[in-house]
């Protein structure tokens, strides 16, 4: 067993383990146990140590420790239509050039704001099982130029499985790059730095054949630790490009100073800010973490005043069933939006406006094209 696997075994996986570590009173702990039974708990020791234990509203704590708000009503389990985009178990094809592979239902940490709460740590019914058939699908669709291997967390796959994905898909002529979705640089950096170099060697060898992009998720400046910086440097030295997708989260990063500090910090370690995503209205998530869209746009505008070009290169967007919709800001009393990516060809780059109240955090269907 490798060091990272040994450390994974030592993660805190129940409220009974977390309660004493955080000094949670027994009456509160009893209620939180019920949350943990519905939505799994897993916090690495590394990430737990980032929490300010004297602050019950600590932003790092909010992302990893269950809260009674997870039992509040409202939301849905599939907010971006993943089910209807599934072409075979574990593979989705929503956008013309990209297929998404759900490689695992496991994560090193179960984020409380996760938009795949329906499966992460729970169900393997949507997880990829037939790599040769997926490769055949990609080969037979020349319009596909990249794959995104996600999960769960794709770096929770074994080195052997990651090598298999890379060796299989890097040989397909129409693919130009392969992306891995992983939060391990943030929550569990020893997966990258404590692996006796094998994972990095696998990535390095593959990067000589095809471009490898690691897409991670830093949400708060305090996650930019020396350990996470070392993990990022190791990935870059292995020939990978590292990009970041932040989620706008109430009580975590929903103020201009925190957001600008995060984006500037990412640029300083050669991580490119990519998207700032509107938190999705997921069951067990929306009432705890969603920020109203109008307020989110104002936060972004104010934060960008504190950034230079590379830091402000991200797009504020919502991952909607109809596509990735960029939130441009307020225009003449209405909110202005633009399709950055669209499921239907006729929506590509389409601009539209919509009236939104100060409390609206999402909307169902934009006017059709």
C-alpha cells in the first residue's frame, strides 16, 4: 500500500470521529449523525488541520463538515441534465467536442457543496466500466477533440487505471488533449507528492504524446498552502497544465476581497483561473451555499478591480442543462447572459437578458433559440 493510500485510510469518515476533533457538543452531534448517514462524510487529516477550530463559521469548515442546512427542503439531484446526456454507463456527451467520463464515485474529501451528491460516495450505477467501448465511441465521433475524466475525483483511481485511460485515449487521432478533474491538489496533496513519483511519471510520459490538463478547485485563499503549492509545481513539472474552477459559495468566498485574493494567489503559483461557477441548486446544497445571481455579479465586478489581466481571465458562469451560460452583469435593469457553450447548436454564443430579483439564485429555462 502506498503512502497516499495509507493516509486515505486515516481520513475522518464519521461524525463520531469528527465530533471530538472539533469539540462538537453531543446534542448537535446526534443531529449531524443523521446528515452523515444520508450524505457520506470524509475529511483528510491534512484538510481538517486547515480549519480554525475557534470559529464556528470558518469557511474551510463550511466546505467539509456537515451542517443541519443539508436537511433543508428544495433542490434537485441532477441540476445540469447529466442523465439525459449519458450515452453509455459512465460517459456523457453534452457538448459537441467533449465527452465526460465518470471514472469513480470516490473522493478524498466529500465536499458539502458537491453537485453530484446523488452518487459521490454512494452509488456506482453511473460509473464507467467499459473503457474499450468508450474509446470506440470517441474514435467513431471525429468531432470530439477532448475527454474530461472526472468522478468523484479522477485521481482517486489507482495509478494502473489512470495509466490505462492515458494509454487508451492518447492513441486516438482526433483527441487533442485529455483533462482530469481532481480536487486532490487542494484537499489531499499527498496523492500527488506522496506517491513515490509513479503518478507523476505516468502523467509525464503521457504528456509527451498528448496535452494533459489538470482541472482543480481552490475555493478559498487558505487552501493555498505550501503542500498544495508543491503538488501544483509537481504537476507542472510533469508536463501538465493546471487550471482552476472555483464555485461561488455563501460564507466561503462571497466577498470581493476573498475572491480577488484567491484568484491572484492562483496566478502566483501558475494556476490559471478558468471559471467561477454559480453554485447549483442541488438538494442538500442550495439553501446553504447559493448566492443570488445579481449579488454574485456585483461581487465579481468589485473583485476584478483588484486583479490584473491573468487573475481576471475567469468567466462567471452557470452550468445549466442547456449549456454553460456566462453571467455578464446588469444591463438596463435586467441581467445580461451569453452562452459560452451550448448543448444545442442554435444557442451557440447567443446573448439574452432576463429580469431577476435580488434573491434569485438560478432560473429554469432561458427563452429558446
